[in-house]
C-alpha cells in the first residue's frame, strides 16, 4: 500500500490535481476543531467528480474545542456526502480523549447503518424490514464496501493522529472497505509521472506510478517526447526508499535518466492517452524581479526548475524587456515561491501586485492564406489556415484538411506546433482559447523548403485569420462560497454589491449565513481582505474559477512579447533583420 499526502491549501490545488488520477481511494482528514474548511470542499468535490471513493477521518479530537458530532453534521450539510459515524468519542476536547470503534452489529450503529445502506440496497431493505436476523456483520460489510466503492456513503472515523487514538479502526477500514486495483506485472508497461525534483547533483528525478507491467534498470521507457533509458530506480516501500533493479505494477519509484520527462507524462502503453486537468489554470500573474539585476538570468533558470516541478506554474518572459511573469492561484502561493527561491536558490526576489489574466475568444470565423512564389510571401511555403470558435471550455485544437502525403511530416508538425505557440498571444496580447485551427492549403518546393519556412510563415497566416475572425477580450469569473456569522449578512451583501458580485443563493441557519455566487477574479482579493473586519475574523471565503465572460473594458490589452505577426510589414522586416 502506498500513501500519498497532498497539500490542503487551495492555492496549491494544481499539485493535488497531479495525484488524484493515481488514487485507488482516499482518506479526507478534517479537523475536529476547525471543522469543514474551504479546501475541504474543493477536495471533496474533486474526488466526487473523479469517482474516487473515500473515507472521512475527524482528527484532533484530543484538542481543546474539538466538536466531533457537530463536525459530522457540518460535513453532511456542506459537503454533499453521506457520512456514517463509525466511532464513538469519549471526553472529546481533552488530552484523555478516547475513541471507541463501533462494531457493525452494535446497538449504537446497527440501525443507522441499515437505514442508510437500505437507501441504495433494496435487498438489504427487505431483510431489514422482514428478517433483520439475516443482517449479520458480514452482510452489512459487503453492502457497505459496495456503496463506499460507488461513492454513495462515506464511513467517518475519529481519532488523534499525534497520539494514535482511533487509528487502528481507520487502518482496518482502509484495508477492508476501500477498493484496490488489479496490477499485472506481466502486461504492457503503462504508468504516469506525477512529480519531478532535482537531486544533489542537479539530475532530474521523476516520480513514476506504474499501473501495469515491469520496468527494469537500463531499459528504454517510452515517453511522449521519445524513448529514454532508465539509469536508476529508487523504490518506495514500507515507508522507506531503497535502490532497486526493477519497478513492478502497483509500485511507485523515483526514476533517474528520464531527462525529457514532464509532470503529467503518461509512459509506455498509455503515452498518447488524453490527459485532462480537472482544475482550472491560474487566473492571476505577477511580475518577478531579482533584487540584484545581475541575478535576472539565474532567476529565470530557477523559476523554470520550479515550473518543471509544477506545470501549472506558467512562466512568461517578455522578449523585448526581459520582464518575467509568474502565473498564480493566490497570494499564499506567491509567498511560498518567494521563500523557495531564497531558501533553495539563494535569490532575493520581489513580486509586484498580482493582476488578472484575461483571455480572447473568437467572435467569428476567419481565414488566412499565403502562397509560395507569390508576393508578399518571402518563404518557400504555402499555408492556408481557417479559425473557428469551439464550445466553451473545449480548449484549442488543430486539424489537417489537406493531403498529408504531399509534404514531409515534419513540415506539418512545424505548422501545428507554431499554431499552438502563436495562440498564446492574440490580437490584444492575451491567450486565445476555445479555438479550432484547420490547415486548408499546403505546398512546398523540394528540396529547397525547410521546416523553418513553415515555422516562420505560420504566425503571419494565423494572425491574418484571427484578425478576420476578430476576438473578444474575456475576463475570468470565480464562483465563491462565503460563510460567516448571521449578524454580518447585511454588511457582506453591501460588500459583494460594491464588488459587482452576483449572489445566487443565501442561506441563514443556526446563526450562520452561507452565500454563493459569482464575481470577477480581479475583485476576489479585495473581498478577502475586508472579510475579517466585517465578520470579527469569523468569515471564510472559498473561490474557484468558474467561467470567462466579456470584459468590462473590451480593449483591455497585455503588452506583447516578441515579434508581432499582426503587423505583417513589421513582422517580415524584423525576421529579415534576425536572419
């Protein structure tokens, strides 16, 4: 059994995303003191969306202020889960707190368990009503195990990790109730890289989870970027790491030699599998600047290493000014990056105030065409492109509508790769999203044409097509969930109205108000800063990206980096100077 710990703070949700797809099951840990928090809701929703079964563990029942029963009710109300209390807590909130695991046939658990499981088990319901003597522990555990695996119920256990109280019941439940996968070491190799770090000598170490097959030392491993030879295997086993000659299905290892690997890469038989992110990319960015200008190059290298370890830390460097920008989920993440740069790289770095990252969506369909040997095209290539909008959230795509046999495959790859790179800066300098690009014309001159001709011509043709289609600048909106004392309701509604938020749901119960709605991502930080003062420090706010909508300022732009293909004459002039 391998245990993988994940961060809890919402700013690091990208790191959690990499791991969720590997899990057979999960244990969601909730503090008996702090109760359900913003990150708890984010993680539970993600597990439910991915179909990962999980148990609940209410920790810290020995701490002053522990509220076991109250936290159980809050989980049922706020998390859309069906918790079943599998523990009884004695002297909660004291250092002598004790936890008693409940037997399935015990009087304290039997009725609740039967009634809960019967909601999704007609056979059990019939036995419960007509022949309850048939419902022995084994029968109940079988139904419980089945419903846990389907995400219908979530057994909840209590304990204190620091003292070990309650842990035996939890570990037993992990072994007996949570489902596992069948791992075939003789099948084709298939796995996923979910973490990358650097060794003492700067070598790349890739954390590989192998779902099937066997990987041996000095073997070639298929990666999306091409084969790589395994030069070292450090196996995680029994809480320790040790060198090994092979990695078998179901195991996790730190692998050396995969120099081209990136986080999220699928390897072996699944290397071309579709990899979807279940969390939105960051919507904020901040300019990073080394306090000593002479360290700017070192800062860029250090940030690239951090981005290598977290692919959703997106870096952007202005080729004209050398300004460095880092994309972020929140201010806490910025502070952690700043601290890491100082601790691990010895770099003192300042970050400017974060700004929102907008996007551009196509307003229509457009085409662009440049023909070989015809002015003003100076390149030995013909390229025709058509752009058209895709459904919201579909992402960008590329397709060939030409005879693929008429040119070398490398020329088509050059066009495709350059298309995706060019879409990072649209008419207004923002990334173009949800755009389909089709190649409608292609021609080369053998043997004179090169892939470089196609790489240099593509941005100009694509810019022509985008200009014909036109784009709409869109700003990101977050969905928010706000919880605070009920007496703060009017003050909160005033704050939200001033911030331009749309409140879609307002619930007041048990002295607590819960508000849900949408607000532009740009206003989130301002609301969070004012929240403590309006709620006596009792308010919490959870946000997550929800959608893009046309920006209030339709001309809002971002300074472009590099040569501008939307100015054809300037583009060709600057390219000629570079050559």
